[in-house]
């Protein structure tokens, strides 16, 4: 092997090592080829998780896991939904990391627990609050069960039983998981809103929502 060929091989090896080292931890595939070691390709939200990671909405953990069943805080969900259309809004490197997302939420009049109280940001978000935020992002102002009815009526969510999309089956009081959070946001993006809309100051008319059974 001549010196020129050896030099070329060494250069190629250096480039390969550089590229490999640059890959983010959440993109490193598990031994079976899946994106994360704790999310098999038969998992119900596998495609959704892959979509969310590739879209930059969420990351995995340094140990190669995604933790799909881990609960989501209000700040985490708010960051995900804002990133879905406005990736230029990024976490703060000073103070509270989620502050830029709350500044944007205030401008859009989104219904968070508080725009300034830092303690509320780390509390686990409920599915009902998620319904309020998603409906707000679609340009309407509904709260509680009416926000849930809105999501169900327009196919932005299903109940726990897809064949029985009712307010009760939506389980609004339950906490949200990371996998569910991404599925809600993907539903919203696929729905075709085209962007984050302002939430009206006045409550929207609940009679405009197509009928959805309570139970």
C-alpha cells in the first residue's frame, strides 16, 4: 500500500469517526435497529415517536431510551406544540428553560396555569388541559369538556376506545405520557391547521361543536 492510499484511508476513517461522534444520542439506534431500546417497532406509537424525534419536537435520553410512558409536564407539552410550527422558538439557556415558550403562549393567549409562576410549569399536565391547548392552537376558546368535545368531534383525538369516542372515554383527568403527547400533536399537524392560531379572548360557542356523547 503506497503512502497516498494510506493517507486517503486515514482521512476517510477520521471523517467517519467525526460523523459518528456528531450524531445526537437520541438518534442512536438500538441493537435491533429500532430508534430507542425501550420502543420496539411494534409499539403502537413507534412511527409517531420517530416522527417527533425527526421533527425536532422531542429527544430521547442519554441511555438510549425514550421512556414513552413517562408523564409530561405543562412546560414540556407547551414546548412540543410550539416547536411543531415555530421551531425558531427555542429553550432559554438562562433562567427557566421554558420561558420563551410561555412568552409565546401569552402572545397567543393560550390557557396555561400561569405565564409567570415557575412552579406550575413542572406539574404534570392532564389530558383535559391538553385538549384546551390544542383547541386553542386551532383558533377556538373552549375549556374542560367542551375542549374535549372539540377534539373528538373533529378527529383530533379518540377516546381510550377508538370505537367509542366519548367525553368519558377521553379520560380528561388522567395525566399525559410522552407517547400520547406526540400523538396529539401529530394529529393536530396532520389535521392541517397550517400554523398556531390565536385563541380568541371570548369563549367560543359550544353549540358549534358537532354532537359528541358524554358516555
